[in-house]
């Protein structure tokens, strides 16, 4: 699988989230977008670990299995089509995420994100999400999973997890949306 890592998933990766690391290991190629690079560097500039964060980011995207996608003239056509579609639907998404969606559509790759607004774009082939651990959970704990089947019915595996029981503000359903 070839997959573009959204900014929020890069942060999960940098924090050592096991599920993200596992997903990345199983990909033939992982991409970061120019948008994510800019968002991350903007965050680094406002933090107190800028040099360390930049070193980790540079190391990450210089690996042979990681690439960076930049916008070109063709990307702008995808952007315009997606922008128009979202406007007609009345479902706008943040501008930076629209650029990410345009790159995903252009390169026909999967998107790994925690953001649900990408669901407004059915032409994106695969949107991959996995639940993120609550801040209150221990790092070594099993978070189980909360997944939806094709009909949207939740399937709960671990009833003790605050993420799964809806007691966490960071609830994200784990699913792969496959579209034809």
C-alpha cells in the first residue's frame, strides 16, 4: 500500500504510537505532503524543541521508503474540482486539508488521518483511521478497537477502554473506507 500520512498521524508516529508505527511498516511507500511539512515546522517554530523536532522530521522523510509530495499544475486542477464539489455540497474543509486531498486524489494513494471531514470526498480511494489512545490511558495498555462494519454498525472489542466507551474527546473510529 502507498499512503500519505496526514499531519496528525505524523505527530502520532513521532510520539511512538504503536498502531501508527505498525501501519507504516506494512506500507511499501509512505508520503508526507508539503502541507504537513509546513504545518509541522510552524508548530516547531512555536515550541521549545525546534531543533530536536526538525532533526527527527528530516531523518523521517529522508528514508528511502518515505517521500514528500509537492503541488504542481496538475494538483491545482484536482484542488479546483474538489473545492467546487465541497462548495456545492455545502461541506467545506480546511484549506490545508483540501491541498492534502488534492494530492491524494492526484496520486491515487491512501490517506492515513484522524480527520473525518475527508469523508465528504467519495473519490478518495482509501481513508485509513485507527483509534488513538486517550491521554488518561497508560502507554502500554491495550486500546482494543472500535470499528464500523460496512453498514456503519459499531463493533466493540474492549469494553474497558474510555476511548471505546465514548468517554474520551479524542474518539476516532478505526476503519478503512474503500470506494470504487
